C-alpha cells in the first residue's frame, strides 16, 4: 500500500466538484519517493513523502 513510513500519510478519497456541481470520485495520493538514509550507521531504504524528506533534510 502507498504509505509514508515516517508520518503514515496515505491515499485518501474525495470528489471532483466542477462548476456544474456534478461530483465524480477521485483519489488524493501523497508524493512518495524511495530514499536512502543512514540510521544507526546502516544505510536503509525507505518510502517517504516529499514533506518528510524536506523535514529530515532540514534537521540534519
């Protein structure tokens, strides 16, 4: 399942609402990226959303 391993952000469902107000279903997907990080001296691959990647980069 598409899910950020840091914050838990995942796909949510909603609706398109055009001017005619005819609702059609759609999905909102997080911007997930595979990133290599060092945790405890080991290189680990994680699936993170773009917001978490930015936050982790700022904290380093």
